[in-house]
C-alpha cells in the first residue's frame, strides 16, 4: 500500500493485489446476501418451516461473509484496529450456527434422524461453536500476547491481516461438525441421487449435492492459511483466497439452481423442483415444493418428500 498527498489531504491507494483480494471477499458477501433475500421471498410465498430453516442457515452464511469483508476493509483503509479481529472471528460462530440450522433443514428432507440424535447433535454442535467462539473473542478482548485460540496472520501480497482459529481449535470445531453434519448429508445426497431414474430430477438433485460439497470446501480452504509459511507466499495467498471465495460463490449459484429452481431453468430442463420427486414414499397428496409457487398433483406412483406443514 502507498500513500499519496493531494491538495494537502492523504489518500490511500491500495495495490492491485489488495484490490483483487477485497473484490473477491465483497463478491462472496454480495452473492450470499442476494441468495438470502431470494430465500426469504420464497418463505413469504411458502410459509413452511423447511423454507425458513434454509433461509436462516444462509442468513448466517451471509453475515459471516459480510463480516469478513468488512473486517478486511477496516484493516486496509483504517489500519490496525480492534474491529477487524472481532469481525473476522465472527466467521467461525456464524458459519457454525449456519450448519446447525442447515442440519435441521436436512432432517426434514434428507437425513431424517431420530429425535434423540437430532437433539444430541444440535446441543453438542451449538455448545462447541459457542464455547470456542467465546474463547476466541476473549483472547482478542484481553489482548493476549500469545493467544491460545486465535492465530493472527499477515497475508503477504495483499497485506491483509487474517484472524483465524488456532490449529487445535480449528480441528476441534471442523472435525465434529463435518463428521456429524456435512459428511452425513453428502453421503445421503449421493445415495438418493444414485437411486433416481428421472434424468431431469437427477440433474436438479445434482445441483444440491454440488452446493453442499462446495460449501464444505469453502470453509476448509479458509483454514489453510494457518499452515506455517503459506501466508508468506503471495501467489499461494492469491490462489487460496480465489479458491475460497470462488467456491463460496459457486456454491450459492448451485444452491440457487437446486433449492429454488427458477422458472427459466425449470423451462430449460423441463422438470420440477428437486424436492418434489425424491425419497420413495408411495402416497397420494397435493404439495407445493420449495421451488414452485404452484400446487403439484401427484399420483401414487410418484416419489416425494412431504413439505407441507403439519
């Protein structure tokens, strides 16, 4: 970064690398917020528990992405300050809570865990994320010289500071959540998709699978910065940040295709929302899937997931 005097004032000119770094973060934040708004509009149409759970999940994702971008802007344009750390550490808490709500949503349409397992998974995940986040905020608040829970890393190239959980803390958060939630959801999605015969339905379900896998990758890539020496190589920093932001953005795009299945895409693939024809339940009913505002008539031969509220 360089400073320039213009008419007695000081203007901060950021490097192209820094500008690119901020652009990726901003784009990820914008896409996540737009998708959250789209989901909320869908909830206003559907008024179903499943839709609001999915909306809340992505609301926390959008908050995490927004806070991360804002923290980076604060550091670049204001300099060393107390707010950057608070904004960036919030990433862990927001994404963790997002996974909990996504787990609840998945239980309505994908996992279908028993009540006891749902309660244990939810309580454990929420307590773990909240406790770790509290310790991380405590390290920042008390300005600990050698913090146990937070690693402060300067990314060479963009010259941006990154506050991340320490290696032990990262493993303590990521491993249980991935094992209890994400891996199980991905495995279940693969099994359901493999059993589908309708090519249109299978493609719609594929979008969901891609979205979830990319969401996992986006979170994992962010932890690569804690590998010793990685932050000192500008090329590697640029690749990692591009990959993290890119996977987050593409995950949201695939999520839009799969969860919403807009009319233009529906006309293109001549199919209905993925939720209409999934797990094989031989029942006769009328439902309105998440992706459609119309009621769909189903015969006994159709395979569905019930999304109407009890």
